[in-house]
């Protein structure tokens, strides 16, 4: 009896990977083994960079808070130390948004902690 290999499922599985690697350069888009490796590597990068994106946003927020605090004669570390000591519960994302878009509110926070 001949061996049954279920070519329909194998082909659909390969086509799924190859369709997801369209747009990549060279053999990555049309050679099965290269495309499979490229796709799996890309999934790993995507997982890693979803975590890294959070760290990058935190860096941006800190830079913006630092720039705004220095306009009022304070460094970032002094500003954050005083804000925690006063018990003001605003996270870095909110503070950075105030520093960029609402200067009056940020100045009120600075005045409150001085």
C-alpha cells in the first residue's frame, strides 16, 4: 500500500509561511527553508521588540520631563525626588504629556513641589 502524506495540508502550511514572508529580500520570500527560518526569526524579533518599545517610551518620557524641569532650574532626578516626597501620584507618561502640551499645568506642579 502506498504511503499517505497528506500533501494538501503540507502545501497549505508552506503557503501560509511563504505568504507571510512576501516582501522580504532575495530567497527569504520564495525558498521554503530560508523563508521558514526568516519568519521564525522575525517572530522572535517581534516578541523582543514589543518589550523593548516600552523601555524606549520610558526613555522619551524621561528626556521630556528632564528638559521641562531644567527650564525651571531643576534636574530630572531632583524633580522626581521632590515629586515623590510630596506624594504627587503622576506617572512619567502623564508628566511628559503635561511638559509637552500643557506648560501651565507643569509649572503648577513645579511650583507645588518647590
